[in-house]
C-alpha cells in the first residue's frame, strides 16, 4: 500500500472536496509559485484539528475504498498517538484516546502538518497553490498524498476551515477530512 499523508497517527492527515489526476489546474513554475492571476490566500496561518477515533472511522467507512478500509484502518489507527496496540477490525477504536489533535500551517505556498505526540513537523511537507476562492492544489514530491497533485475544495467560515478531497484513498481522506480545522494563528 502506498504511504499517503501520515499526520495524526504518525501520519499527516488532512480536511474539503479534492479532485485528482488529469486536473486542469496548472502546476506552478516553482514550489508555491505565484502569478498575478492567483487569488489572495485565505489559507495562510495555523489551523488546529481535533477529532475522535469514532468520527474518523465513520467518515472513512463511508468514503474510503471498502477493501482498503478493511485492510488498513486498524493499522492507521494503531499508529495514532496514544494507541498502545493494534485494535481489532470489529472494534477499530478499542484502546484509542478520547480525541486526537493535529496542526497544519499554510505559508508562502508551503503546507506542513504537525503530528502527535509532540506536534512535531514530521507530517506532510508539500507546496500548494490557491486556484480560486474554493480550490487549492497540493503538490507533493515525497509520495505522501494520493493522487498528486491533489486538487481540494475548501470553505473558510470565520475561523473554521473545511476541506474535501475527491479521493477514496484511506490515508488521504484521514489526513484532510478527519474534522474541520480551527484557526489558531
């Protein structure tokens, strides 16, 4: 299985509606490249995500590829901060803490995920480009996001950011859509 966004559980997990491959979004000429046609960046700043194991499993079971969910969900959860042993498939949240936390920082065309246990920047490192007021594209050269480039739709409402991905890949969904993000800076 390809390693994809490994934030929260030793993974870089992320959250708005993202489409993929064959995307009409042009690739930037340089990481985080910009042009006069690109809109201002509403994503700039730090965002915090809190979510429960149960909420994550519910979202993944409805959106991930069924065979991938059955095969990898316990491994994904078993790698999360605070989980001491691999849970059984029939109870994937057994032994999980009450909630998980992740931080993402968007700045200067770069996106970095800070993962538990100490919110270190060992998650996804990639570039991104805002295409319009509802779309951004993530360019990952390290093979952590599937597909890459990943086109995402987003909504910022006050200090709340939601992200959707048009991907059914388990780790990508877990990284971007585990829960809404709240602006902290």
